[in-house]
C-alpha cells in the first residue's frame, strides 16, 4: 500500500496546483502583494481551523491549539473586521486528518515563502512558518491514523474540503 502522505498528495494534486498557481499571483516583495496574500491565507486558514476545532481536532492532536495560525494572520492584517467565513464541515476523524494534512503542508510552503521575500520579517505568519517545524512529528501521527481504505477515503475527502476553503480553489 502507498504511503499515506503520497496517497494524499496524489489525491489532491490538482487542487494543490490550482492553489499554488493562484498564490503565485501575489508579489510578496511589495506591501500590497504581501497583504493580499495574507488576506487570502487568513480566509482559508480560518475556515479550516474553525472546522477542525468544531470537529474535535484537539482530541486527535493534543497540541492542535499551538498549530493554529489564523490569529497570526489576523494580527498581520491589523485584526480583520471582515465577516468570519463559514467553517469547513469535517464529518469524521479521517476528514480531520485530511484537513490537518493541508494546514501542516501549508506551513512548509510558508517556510519557502518566508525565505523568498524581504518582507517576511513584517509578518508573524511567515516568520512562524520559518521558525516551527511540526511536519516530521505530524507525519508520524498521520501514519498512525492511517487505518486502510476507508480512513484514506475520508482523509482525501477532508483534504479536498480544506483546499476548497481557500478562495482560489
């Protein structure tokens, strides 16, 4: 059987590519481009994080509250007064793991972005991505949660829901 990470990457490849293409439109070397990117990330992260909170992510991943990043994004944006977007509905533990997979993967992407823009020091969100590395620990937990076909189908569904929470998807 294929590694669960490789399985989820294959199942969400098109959504991930679409999201990356959209995000690459932001010029992170300019203040306006960075703000647009952060607003885009805030919308998606908040929807996914609120859904994970409601579904009980802390039950599966006790350090979940430390992994949330929408508060960092809100701080970067000057505490947004926009309407809070609708939370993603994660319907099973497998779907929760899929949502967590997307958010933890975005932290890795944030690391790359933090190193590519001179403005990263002005963003708590990008700075945090470069400072913390939850990925190896997360992958061990994801592997442990991988209980075969049904769990994987739910994980893929949750990952697709998480990608779809971002405005570009």
